[in-house]
């Protein structure tokens, strides 16, 4: 038997599901989701086919930035439970064959963190250099992350009459990564959670952590910021054979390569592909697959130990910052025409189904794409149901509404009075009455069932996580045709961004007499002609996955 490392690098063929515990399921009916609620939904997640849970920040926090402003890295927001409950969730997940990764937010703390409380108390406090202090803001400062909400990344602190750096809200002072003591604290935090059974981290705001330009230059402790990333990876490897680092690095592909650690692949193990995601929305807006095809073709090849993470939507605004101004405007016009649907002049605060006018064919086509693109798919909770958003909340928070479990009061999320819920539930055509898990579980035609099938087929197609991508040339602009080939075999997938049915003529490489294509999402087989010629039909907004089988191939179609 050939021993492959497919299970060692488990994250290369994982299906990741992002959960915000406080909006998932409220077990004690105080209006806020909790660890116990999540533990009671492990079977739901397992049934869906999820293999890895990403838990968004669950630490004690004043919640200026919805938990991304942490006041204690070693504990749990008391509304969600306690450390024991966290361990129970990690254990229950593992029992169902699922791993858990957690947010590692080490670019900043909350102003309420004891380190900052001490740091701001006097210029001579031993925690002073845990943060970045200046007599005056430098002439060339970075732009603010939340335009309209902040005006500068430097904030004057009256007590000591110096300014501190905050890349995000002023209540989130940046830690000084140049200080070796801070770096020691960071790895200690990682070590703590690894001992509790987690399998890795979604590393928040990586480029900000590493941006040490202008920070205590006189000390020059860090030879190269990326060395710090390497040291985190090294530490992780020493503590856990399976540890992975999924980095949030919203940069052009060529810069992302450096964060993977270049040819040595000793940096981040995975990174979200923001470029492909943004171009996918441009393709949707134009009903033209070519922007996405170009973005995918331009993806640099990665060493085997590195991986792209694909996503349709996350908890933030759907950023379109890497598109040109006119491209971004096209997407705004198509999917975020009203002012309250957009944030920070760069993104949209809606979920996919509302942007696509609820068209089930288009929604399914997009998720089919997500699970067929080379890389690891990452779902945001509720995407499998087609949940919408609540624009009355406003800004990025609009998409962070409670999970919709049932067509009952508060969507089955909680029995607390609606006024006490952590966030208000949508009351439009996307309310729990229309979109909920319990009804979709019993409906074989539901989106939930479709996503389950996609996950099953994805898991049975190892080449998606491990193989090489080829964009197949053909003359229909609305259709993306791609092939993924790996040691296990090859599949091709077609996605129609247009509303008209399409006929696509392809010439497949390396076929032999008798090669067939077996449909993976429906029943069907297509014979491949001489020189790999094959004609495939697609419905408007249709999608097809096809396994390439040569005569004698024992793979299941
Ligand atoms: C990225 C997170 O996704 C976002 O929600 C948060 O506001 C910033 N990092 C700061 O932690």
C-alpha cells in the first residue's frame, strides 16, 4: 500500500466551518449563544460533513470589536461558559472526527487588558514597551482600517502625553512585536490552547502583526518580520505534529508567497485567497467567468506543505479592496446598490443569497464552485442554509445574526425575550420562518442537502485539496471550466455565470481510447472522443463536476 501524507497534512483536504459561539445556539436562554449550545450541535456539523471548526474569538472582551479586542487570552467570555465548557466542546468535536482551530489575535489587545492598563500608567512601567508609544504621530502613518469610525492609527493618551499605535479601533492598542517579551507571551498563549486540544489557529491580521516599520527602530531586534512568523510555526511544530496556521493576509498573491515562507514553506500553512474571492464577485456581477479565471491562473504554485483557503463570505464586510475602482463600482451596483449595504467604501455587508436576489440556481452554482476549486473550503455559519443578513444592525455586524435553527420564536436560537438576543434576527424573506435548519434537514431538495452533497463529493475527490489546477480553454465567456489533477486522478468542473444554457466544447489532455467522464452531482456519463474532444451542456447558472475515468480505473464515479 502506498503511504501518502494526505492525512498528516489533514488541513489540505479539510472542510472548515467558522462558528461565532455567541450567535450559534443559546443553551441557557440568556440571549447569548454558548459553548454548551455548540456542543449540542456537533452532530449537525458532523452530518453536514464539516471536519474542522474555526471558533471565532470567545475570550473575555469589552466587545468594542465583537470579541477581537481581548482582555484575557487565557479565559472564556463568561456569557459563553467557562474553560471547562471550552474543553468539552473541543473533546466532543474530536469525538465526531472534527478538529478545532481558534482565532489567534496577537496584533493587539483590548485597552482593558492588564498589560495595557499597566503600560499606560507611566512611561517607566515594565509593560510600557509591550505597546508602541510615540511623542508624536509619525509623518507618514498607515491609513485607518475603519474609515469613518477612526481618523488616525495614533491616539494621544493624556496620562503620559504620548501616542499609542492602534491599527484598528482606538480601543485595540497594537502590541509591540519587536519586544521579545511580547513574543514570548504570544507563544505562551499558543502553547496553552494547544494543550487544551486545538489543532491550530486562524491568525488574525497577519500583515499588521509583522509591520514593524517605524516601531522602536533603535532596537532592531527583529532581523526580518517574517522570521517571527517562522518562529511561531517552529514552536507550533514542536508542540503539535498536526498544528496549522491559517493566516488572514489580504495581499496580492506574490506577497502572500512570502508569508508562506517561500520555497521553504516554513511560514503560514494556509492563507485565504482574497484575490480569487473578489474576482469571483466581479465575475458574478458581469455574468462573465473571465475575471475569476484570470485570478485563478495568476495564483502562484505553492509548495506541497502550503494551501489556499477558499471562501465566499466571512464575518467582515465582503471586501472588494483589490479590485480597481471601476470594477468595485460594478460589484457595488450589482450587489450593494444602497448606501446601507456597503461599508468603508470598499465592501458589502450582505450575505450571498440576498446579493443574488435569492436565485437558487446562482446560489448553488457559487457553492459548487467553492467546493470544487483547488484548496480548502471555508464556510461561514448559516451559509449552508442560505441565511440572509439584517441591515438594520448596520455595518459589518449585519451578517452576524443568530443561526436559524427552526421556524419558531427567535429561530430556535434562544428562548430569551427577543429584546435580549445578542443580535436581532432578520424579519424579511430570509427570516427563520423561511430559512431554517430543521425544515431543510427534511427536504432533500434544500440548499442544506445540496451543500452536504458537495462536501461529500469534495471529500471523495482528494485532488481538490492536493492537485494542480488547469483552467480549460473554450469559447464561452460565461463558463469557467477547470480541471484538478493529482496522484489520485482527475476531475473537471464547469460553472455557468450566465443565465443562458451553454454548450461547451473542450479538448482534454491525456485521455485514451475509452476515457469517460462521470457526473458527480447527478447521474450521467459522457464518452470522450478522439483527441480528448468532448461537448458538455450546462443549464443557465448551471454547474457540473465530472470525474475523468480511463478504462479499468477503479475510482467511484
Ligand atoms: C480581522 C477580523 O476579521 C476583524 O473582524 C477584526 O475587526 C480585525 N481583524 C481586528 O482584529
